[in-house]
C-alpha cells in the first residue's frame, strides 16, 4: 500500500492553507510596538504566541528525530519569559526558525523512508504520523489566537 497520498496531505496540512489563516499571514506586518501587548481579556501577546509556536514545533521535531530527546519542563520551557521580544531582531529570527522547522517536518512527512506508523523508539507509543497531526493541530490553534489578537489590536486586514 502506497502512502504517497497521505504524505502529500500531511505536507499540505502543515501549512494549513486550505481552511485557516496561514502562519505567514498571522505574523507578517505586526509592528514592534504591538508585538508585546496583551490585549484586555487575552492571555498572551503576539510575541508569546510566536515563541510558543516556534518552541513547541521544534520540540516535536526534536522528539521525532533525536533518540536522545529530553522533554522540556511544562509549562515553563514552552513560553518565553516576557511578553515582548528581547531584541529588535528577535521577532524575525523566531518566525524564520519556525518556517525552517516546519520545512523539516514537511521533509519528514514526505520522506518515503520514514515509517509514519511505527512507534518512535524513544517514545511511549507515539508515531511520526501522530506527531505530525499534533503539530499541525497545535499550530492551527495558536495561529487562530494570533488572528484574534490582531483583531483585538485592530491590526488584522
């Protein structure tokens, strides 16, 4: 049985271009003065969401690829220490790292040498397929939060 179609769907799913705002649409054009604001009634700033997306996606990628993987401490290691970026270039660096890691996950999904259904040896029953679905779902959730945050700040097109 070929997994080509499944792999193709997974690669598309990681971009969420069909039914959701994309990551790029959600993060582009947020000026520095808005990146660290937590709007009233919302728990996170755009920076906190971006860094959480970046870190969590990287954590899942590391789990998939690294037999020596060590799980970070929840929730402390999954969220940045401050609401605002620590430097002027931190926003672009974080967004770029997110895109790079998403690309690596897409390569993992597309690689016919990767058994999507086999348990990850150093896990507790997780498969690559489960991890790819998890990261796509997690990213879609928080990209939606970024869109909501932008609307609350009045900066969504």
